[in-house]
C-alpha cells in the first residue's frame, strides 16, 4: 500500500535524523580527544624524512623536551648557538643545555661544517658519555630539565632520555627546477612525492606542479649545477659544503609531519609561563576549581532560599509571577551581557577591579536560575505527608523546611548544583571582562586570574599554540564529562 | 516560663526567615532590572552623539577613522543571517529527534540519543568554537572556496548548539499531547506517520514554536563560538560564505580597547541585543499564557 | 438470523505474563447491536479492542486464538489499516482533535484519497446528519470542535468514525461520561444506525444494554484474574431467562 510505504520511509527518515545527533557528538568528541592527545603539525623544511642511521653518533633529548627528531640544519644551529631555546623547535620554553662528547668534535665539525672554535662556545658543554653516566647528580638534573640535548658516541645507551633521529637528506636541484614559470613556482613536496622522485617514477617536473622540464637524476653536484632539470638526493652535510663553496645549486622544500603526543601529564602538572604561551596549566586548573567553588558557595544559598520561598510561601499573585518571570528572563540573558554587567558593577562601580571576586559574583548571578529551577522541582516533590507529620508535631514552617523538606530534596538540589558547576566550568564570555587574565595561582579574592575555558579562548585569540588549545580543551571536556556522569549517578540513585 | 520564650523565639525566627527567603527570591528579578538599567544607562548617552537611524541602518562601521562612523547594520544583518540559517539547519534534525524520542520511546537507541543531547547541551561554547575551527571551517573551505571562516561556519556550529533547546522543549510538548488523540487517529486506520504529522505535531505546535523562539534567543546571544569561526570582518557580508561579524562579535572584539563614543556604541549594541532577547522571551511568555487560557472558539 | 460478521475462536490474551482473557468464543451478527456487560475489570474493553487490533499499540500484549472478520483472519489475512477503517471505534471520553469541526470529520476520509472541496462538504454533511449533529453545528463548521459540549463532542466523534464508511462501530462505554439527555440521544442514534452498521457496545449500564441491544455477552473474571465469557445470547433471553446462575445474579444486582 502506498500509505504504508510512505509511513515506513517517513519513520526511517525520522530515525536517521535523530541518529545524526549521535554522529555529530561522536565526531566532535572523538576529534577533540584525538587532537587533545596527538598533535599533528605540518612544517616545511629543507630535508626530507629520510633518517640517517649511519651516523657515528647518537643524539639524546630529555623526555619532556618533545624532541624526538631533528633535521640537519636545526642541529647545526643548535650547536652554533643560533637556536638557544626549544621554543621554536618543540614549543618548550627552556634554554637548551647542550652536552657533546669530546671525541666527536672533529667529526661534528666536518659534518656540520662548523669551525672547531664554534664548539668552544659558552653554550656547548664538553663531557664524555661515560663521565656523564657516572655523574649521577648531573645526569639526574639533565633528565629533569626540559631542554637537555646530549650528543654522544654510538652505543653509549644513555637511559632515561629520548633517542633523537637525525634527518639529513636534501633534494638538491638545478636552479631551473625552482624557477618561475607562468607566475607559478614548484611548491613544497610531500614525502610520497619525494619517494616517487627518488625511485624514478616521475618523468617530468610538471607532474609535481613544477616547470615543464624532464627529470634527470644525476650523481654529482656539478651535474646538478649544470644540467637543466637535474636533481640529486644528497646528504645535507655535503650540500652545505657545496653551498658554502658557492655552487649554483638549490634545494626543494619538503613537508614534514610532526606527530607528537599532545596532552601529557607534564602539561597538567606544570605551571604556566610567559602569560600562557608556554608551559603547563596547573595554575589555571587550580584557578578554575577555585572559581567554581566560590561561585557555588555564593549562588547555592540564594537559589535554594528562593526556591523554598516559591514552593512554600508564594501565593498566586502579581509578586509571584514577577519572581517567576524574573527567573526565566535571567536564564535567557546571554553570557556576554552578564560580562558587561559584571564589568560595570563589580569591576568599575564597586571598585573590585579585574579580579577573581568580580568573576565569581558575575557567574553566580548567571547560574542562579539553574540551581533555583532544579531545587524548586525537588522541593515541590517532597511528599506532603512528611510535611504534615512535622507540622502536626508542632514544628514551625521554617523548622520543617530545614529539618524535613531540604534533607528530602537534597538529591534534586545537588543535581542542580552539579549542573550549575558544569555551566560555570565552561564559561568564557562572562569572565573575559571581569576576572582578569593572569596565569599565576590565584592568591586572593582581588587578584587577577584566568580560568580554563577563558585560557583556551585567549590562546586562540592571541595566536598561541593550537596544540595547547586542544590539550586544554581536552582537560575541560574531561571535567565536563565527569560532572555529567556524576549528575547521572546521583539521579539514578534518586529514582531508586 | 522558659517554654514560652523558646516558642516566642521560634516564632520570631519564623517571621524573619520568611523575609529572608523572599529577598532571595527577589534577587533574580532585581538582577534583571539592574542589568537592564545599567546597560541602558551606558548605552543611551550614545544616541545623543549619533542618530538612531545612522546607528541602525548604516553599513559603515569605522570607529577609528578620522570621522568615526558607528553604523551596525552589517552586524544586525549578520546576526540575523547566522541565526536564520542555524535555525533552518537545526529544525529538521531537532524536530525529528523530538518526535523520535517521544513517539518511539523504547529501547537502547532512544536512551543513547537522550544522553547525546544532554552531553551536547553541556559542552562549553568555546569548545564548539574550537571544533568549528578544526573541522567546520576546512569543510566549508573545501566545498565553497574562500578561507572557510564565514557566517556559514558560524551557522553550522550554532545549529548544533541550539539542537538541545529545540529538542527538549519540543519533546515535552509532543509528549503532552493526550494519547486519546493518537488512539482516535489510529482507530480510523491512519498510519503512525499520518497520526504524527496530521494530529500530534499540529497539537504540539505551540510548544514547538516556543522552542524555536528560545533557540533563536540563545543563538543570537552566542559569542565565543561564532567569534572563532565567523571571520570577524567588520564589513557587510554579502553571502553566507563571506566572513562577517555579528553583534556579539562586535562587542567582544572592540570592548578591550574602546573608549569614549566607541565604548558607548558598544554598550548601545549590547542594549539593542538585550532588549531584543527580552522581547523574544516576553513573546514566549505570552504564547504560553495564551494556550493556558484554553482553545475555545 | 443475519450472517455472521465476526467470529472469535478460543481467544486468549496476555499482558506480559498475566493472562487477561481466557478462551473467548463468540459470533457477532451483521446489522445487530451487541452489548458486552459485566463487572469492572473483567476484560470487556480489552476484548473490544481485539476486534480492531487496537491492542497492537501495547507492546506487551500477546494473543492466541483466531478472530475472523467476514471470514478473513484479522491478524494474517487482512491489512491492518483496512481493518481499522472498516471497524471504527468511539471511545469512553470524547476525544475530538483540536481542530475545526469540519477538519475533524474530514480527517478520516482524507487519509484514503484526495477529495474535491465539494465532495468533502458532502461527506461531512452526511456524517453529521447520521450522528444527529448537523442541525446544531451546520453554521459553525469552521469553529473549534473543543467548543462543543460533552454530548455534542461524543456525537462528533461518532460522525468522525462514520465518515470513513465503516462496517462496524465499536463503542467503549460511550455514554458513561455524558448527561442523561445526551445519553438518550446517543442510544437513539445507535438504534437508527444499526440498519446500516453493526454495533458492539461495552457498557456498565444494564438498562442501556437491555434498551438498545439484540445480543448480549456477559463477562466475568475468574480466580486467576482472567476475563472469560460466561454466556452469550439474545438480549431478551439473557435478561429474562439466563442460562447461568451467575448471569442471573449479576442481572438482578446481587453483585457488580
């Protein structure tokens, strides 16, 4: 029957659209968890991803340095002293402590194309691996420090550090390959493209968005300089030498994917540095918890009291409708308006400045309706017979409320409180104009402070590391999910 | 003697408590009035310097120019565009889910959907913004070109954010449609779907419309999520795929450095937004009261 | 004796684990009015709902036995939508849709085919006349049905059912929520309608049963709380000369 068919189609459609909500949530959560745990950056550099396993030395880095791979040119700059902090390398805000085994200096000087005198710089510490391993206190210090780099003899097997791989293969090309043609130029290569190039699968540079030249793999840099369209994969060291000798060669830039673990325990436990650009979020998490705690302390008594009034005392009339309308309206005000209000009243008018207390007071007003509505429901559903029993024994109304009604409604009220916690945790717009932005541990009610959600916002706005944003977001999501689950557990108990 | 003073004390506490409770109950409405007063107080002086028509209808917003211009028409249009598209996207999914939850209430699937909606409602807006940057913006970029930061991206994120509002309130109104009506329809040989769209949904339409209006209010007041994906270009956005700036984005962006007339302009914007949302809620209250009076002739 | 329209063989019904109906056997004649009587809770309404498969709306219901409508098994041989069109139901509490009177009546017919405006008006007029409501509402067809009185609403529901042209009208205590005058009106309607339709009515009111019906079935509940059919027969027989003592006791008011 035609009607039955359209019935089935319509009902299936409804079901599918509902399932879409699950898919959306699943997509969001899984992506946030993935990005929070793993960071995937694409950077461009001169060397390809081929790791050189034949070097006569090993490089180690401390576990919290986020360094597990270095390219030739970065290593060179580190030894030179041109890169002195891991900031730009792995987003760790520490100056590099470099230790080199003396026996390697000669090789490194030739390999890195540096004068031996550059190894005698202040930033380079000379120490053999054995001496290092034997100096337990120094070793311990280097392990703990977030930016230690050790270059030692092969097979020195220093425990407790990351092994750092060195990539040093450069694709040197003839200058015609990188020339401008039709207002375009060959761009960065992906690693698959490098591989295809090396195993002769690419015949013409135009296949790689380059100029219309035949690809010619050659064996010497002289040929690279002379023959149009020539290329040669070569060790960076030799390439650098040739550049120093003014050979007419160029190199192709390659995309390099950096995949590291993002959110680490270290991030959670270390303090913020440089106003949130580097370091961890321990202080921010602490501030968030303090803010939420204070907000709840202030908002709960007022909300519960209001709920009690509405259920137990309010009579039908203008006053009661006014109160109810007030609650509904308050619940509908967007957070940015609360932020502005907080700015005007608490920060400016009451002179509390950009501080924890200003933020707390602002958010307290915001969550009033949340706690009030749930408490109202809970108080309303207390069995009237309980109340009658208490009054029958001579208790006053207020005594009955505190001794009988509230305890009976406590589960529902708690649910409301936890819901409010969830709201307060995620609040940004209301706090931006009230709570300040300092990343240190909050030291008093009047100190400027920053909370987690706001921190994520500031990272993005101020152009900080997106990975940090996602790591913090993951922490926030976990807190929210926790709050959510606790609510469910309490509600389940209530039904039982 | 002692017993009497004890009871007297109890009665005094009783009276005093009543006053305290009343005061607490009045905090909400006091706060609303205070907010209104203060925002209006900051916003109104602006109109002594700039005319209302120029403010509302001029597309030119350039507070830092030699002759500063404070026209927020582009932002008003952007806010409405974003909210409108969000609602159009959210209604099919929201209404279907509401119908699904109330008409097909059994089973694991509906439990999962319900939990999903609760979770979606609890996720902070900043995280929606982050998700928008990471997934929605590239998707829009790949489909429509440009750089992806656009009013459309903002609409998509907003649509997801307002789903819980639409679903929860619509579901309640669908549920409250008496079973007797469903039975009457089925007994005449109507299919389930015919019963739903011919009888149940029309009977619940007031609640559904309320949910949409409330969702509208939520959406137009959203700040952080739209800020992150909307592009924040202070000009008129011709197409949804252009970058744009909503009223809320304008307030939060300029607030950190504005002063003088510029600052008042922002408060005037906030005032406008606030009044509009209050109006929406009054409409909702009016609709709810109308249906309570009864559907007589 | 008219031909048999419904034939029920050994019908059992369970709500989950609890058996609610036990071995019901019955035949309903065409163009008759049959009354189901018996004390509260003995399954009369439940059994009534078997006849148009309204019990299917409840998940936990299981059925054993056979029900035949015009010789076809209503569970295996008939399309359920068609069954429900041909076997209509009027409920205990009037349940008009929150729409206009016109829309209420035309709801049913529009499910089945497309009508021209004029055709719809004809259908609405005919149904309302059959339900003896036309004169009272003909000038306000496009006002809300909820503005009618209880008795008018019930007649509206009847008209609504009639609009789809059923063969059978099931009525589940149709007048228990109405005043005496409306009740009388509906009873008169029933007698008029049976010329064209077959009517089955569940009622608590024995006087009503004896007034309107030709056949009566008396239900009771056994020790295991299962409803069962005590006896069935011509109304005059059941009331004046019942075969079973329990029937006699119930009729004479000794219990129930």
